[in-house]
C-alpha cells in the first residue's frame, strides 16, 4: 500500500481540516488528470461569446481571478491579453506552464489589488469557494477596482440554490503514462439551512504495483440566484443571467455577465 490518507475524526467534522482542498495543495499534481484542459472547449465558447458580444473585436485586457490550472484560460489566450491570480502557488505553477504568455500573481480574489484596470474580470468555478455573502461582496469590489465603467465581470458558480440537484456521485478512470488514476466525487448539501455544499473526493492512484488512496474535502458556497443578482447590483453592476448548458449530468447552470455601471469604478 502507498501513503495513508490520514486519520478520520470521530464526531464533529467528518474529515479533518488538514484534508481540505488538497487538490490545490499537496495533491495539485492530480489536477490536470482530474479535469484536463481539453474538457473546457465547450465552456470556453460561452466565455468567448460573452467577451466578444460585450466588448467587441480586439485583444482585450482580461484578469482571471482564481485561475487554477488555467485550463479554461488556455482556450481564451488566443483572443485576449490575460493576467491571472490564484491563492495557490501549486495551481499557479500549473497555469504558468500551460499559459506561458500570461502574467501570474499570487493573491486572494477577495482582497487582491493589482493597481491597474482591465476590460474584463473573469471568475470561473473558483468563485464557488466563497462561502459567505461578505466574501462575495468583497470579490465583486475586487472586480470593480480592476474595471472602468462599461467593463465586464463574467462568473459562473458551480451551483445556485435553484440548480442544486441533491446528492451526486461521479467517478472516472484516466490513464497517463504508467499511472492509472481513478476518482470518486461525492457532493451533498449536509445542512440545507447553511450556504455551503460539501464535496468529498477519493483518489485511487495506481502506479509501480502500488495503490495510494487519498481523501480530499471541498466546501463550496451555495446561494439563491437572487442573492448573486442583488449583491452584484449593490456592487455597481448590471447583471445578465445567461443559460450555461455545459454540464455532463445535463444539470442547469447560469453564466452571470455583469457590466459595471457608468457611475462606478474606482
Ligand atoms: C476548480 S479550481 C479552478 C480551475 C480553473 N477553472 C481551471 O480552468 O483550471 C479552483 C481554484 O480556486 C482557487 N481559489 C479558491 N479560493 C480562492 C481565493 N479566495 N482567491 C483566489 N483563488 C482562490 C483555488 O486555489 C483553485 O486553484
């Protein structure tokens, strides 16, 4: 057997905090296998359409917050001049390797200030890691600080309260070189009264006649669509809610395309 997954706690939190968001820390090497860049082609077409539709032709300056491995961004770098931010050095390293022409910065989307403006701020699924309305508002203020009036914020939370379909389980096996990687992804809303959803991954990594099993917990936010629309409006944006029919399970999603009003911008 390979490395142990660590101890499970009894009572209280089911999985210790040390086992949270490992996909962006000690297990970041698994990210390109779990969700490879080529799987983002369809999603990227909706982002390209939003950028071109709102900003017109041209190689616009774009800031992506929570760029992760840069998988979505890799489909857009031909269209835009991109700058990227993430809170995880390991994920930034992935994105730098995939998107060598993009300027990368370590930072938290709730507070980062690069001191310059862009035509668009993009926040893909990383926005789902915001767990409170205060964090959403702080992040919208970050977007506002990096836009001029007429600039756009495009974002797509994994779930809205209205689109969460209950407990889901996904699994997949991928083979790369001499490694066979399998993951099981279990998502559930443990307490419907709070604004979070739990996702637990179990990773099975088979290599050199050894099997390593790892557990990784992710807590993400879930809010009603109206909360997103209200908070964006309060932050100075006019919001369009567009259908985002890209999910493998056929589940509903919305792309939020928010334009900074003329009296806004810092
Ligand atoms: C699912 S990954 C993003 C993957 C990305 N969409 C791609 O195409 O590769 C989520 C990312 O959000 C980042 N993240 C989470 N909270 C953040 C925060 N407050 N500020 C910046 N990045 C954050 C994580 O470090 C992680 O890299």
